[in-house]
C-alpha cells in the first residue's frame, strides 16, 4: 500500500495522528502528514481506519499489487 495526505484538502483535525500515530503526525502548522519512511503504511493496522476518520477525506490509501504467489 501507499499512503498519501492531500495537504490542499487537510484542515488539521488531527484524527489521522490520533488514530494511527505510528504512520501519521501533524506538521508545524498542525496539518496531517505521513511520517518519513511510513509511506507504505508501515504495517500500521489502523491506517485505513485513520483514512476513514478524516473528516475531509484528505487521506488516500493506494493499494499496490502484491507479490506473485508461487505454489509448490
């Protein structure tokens, strides 16, 4: 997955940082941002919950294709 915050939409409600502090924080102006190195969601179990909690829909979770499965 890839997680992004649209800073043109974010109003700084802080729900992302409260819900999934291992992936999100707030910048110096109070707007939500993804922590450096956590753009892949960082294994955060609550990333999708945080995206849904955003009152203005500023967070997008982009699903990425998984690795091909091998059978053996």
